[in-house]
């Protein structure tokens, strides 16, 4: 089968390897669509783990099953990270802190024609796609679930002012979810194309991040790795407000301690998604409450993955890039 092995953002090599063999309780999935995640192009984060086969936003068909839960022909989304549901973190509802969740994956990775899904992922991380959800939309379940969890953690609610710094794909998803909760949403970016898209996806106000703006928001969501956004977040958060690191810069963040203390600010982060978030994301997509299809701006064959990475890295007129297999 064809796979794409990552070395760095400009060196992704197409190779052949045997189709994985599955064991008891496992399934073999033919990948029909695989999204390129923004974290996949974070070289400072990824390159130290390379070379490897990346890709964790997949949807496809079960072509072989040794599980009683799913059958050949099922159209599925498969979560790459699943919790154990037994440790103290899971039992307290903090599934994304589970060690098992951080260690697991499917074999060999989403940028391949087939994946072997381990038994634990079959047990806790396979979701059958309704007929109304396409493979391409299925790749958006995990990214949307991450945003679902993020907004739940910071308690976004009706009539709050939510400032989203960065309106790439994660910003676009956060916009739609915040609007569903009844918040007023303001977004910033330096990319005119993305600012235009943010307005189309429901933002109440769009601002060029390079301008001099003065906003006090109840919730500030950092959806870009640009360090400048972190500085803007502290300037724009209101008293008793919350700053969420949805995306992170590649260096440590200094805290303005006097403001942090005097205004009782909260700075928190959100990583990944729990099973309940994935299920909610799937429901939101199936019920057409969140438009993920419109956020997919590029579809390329797996063999053109290098071009896909270029598009994502440059981040010009694009939101989400999805790789398709025949």
C-alpha cells in the first residue's frame, strides 16, 4: 500500500509498505479521506518525532473485521487517541490527561491507504458515519471535537463577548460553536482571505490583527501560534476573563503578574478531545448545525501530500486541506 512518511515539512516521501495484518478484536480500514492538521506542520513539535507516518483525522471503510462490534462495509471515523476509561483522570472526567490516550495510535498512520485499528481504539474510538455525513466531513469530527471541548472547558455562554485570535480552520470552528451558544464573536487575523471567511461563517466583527484595537472580552481564544497573539490576549481580556490556549507558540509565555492577580484572570489550555466531545461533534455535523464542508477548501490525492503541506504551511487562501484516496 502507499504511505507518506514525514521527515520535515518539505520532505515527505511516498513509499510502499505491506498492508497491516489485524488481530483479534481489531479492524482494517481503507482510508478514504485524511485531513492535514495544523499540528502536523508544526515542525518544532513534529520533527523531533520523525521520521514517521502522520495523519490522525481519517474516515474510511472497514474492509476486514475481527470485532463483533463492527462489520465489513461500515463507513467510519476512527479516533487515533482513546482513553483507558479506568485511571483516575478518566474517572474524574479528565480523559485527555489519560496516559493511555497520549500513547495510543493506529497503525501506521492516517497518511496511508489502510490502517490497522487496535482493539482499544475499536472499543472506544470508532464512530459509524450516518449516510448524511461524507468521508470528507468525517475528517472534521476530530478537529471540531477539540473545539467542542475547548468551549466547554471555558464555559462559553449566551451574551458573552468572545474574542478569537486567528481564524484559520480552528478559528472558524470556534466561531461557529461560540455563535451556537449565543455569544458575540469578534475575530482577528492578518490574512484578508481568512477574515473574509470568518465573516461568512458568522463572526460579528472582524479586525486586522495589525491594527490598533481596544477590546475587552469575557473569553479570549488563541487559535494561532503567533506569539503576538498571546500579547494581544492579555491586553484584550476583561476582568475575571479567561484566556484559552487552543494553539500555542513555540516558546514560553511571560505572565503579566500584577494584572493577572489584580483582575483575577484565568489562563488555561485545551488539548485534544474526549469520546463525549467526538460524539457531540459527529452529531453537530450530521445535524448540519456546524458547516464543516464549506471549510474544506482543498482536496488532493494522497500522492500530492507535499503540495498539501505547502498549502497549509503558507496559509494563504486556504482553511482545511483534505487528502483523498481512490
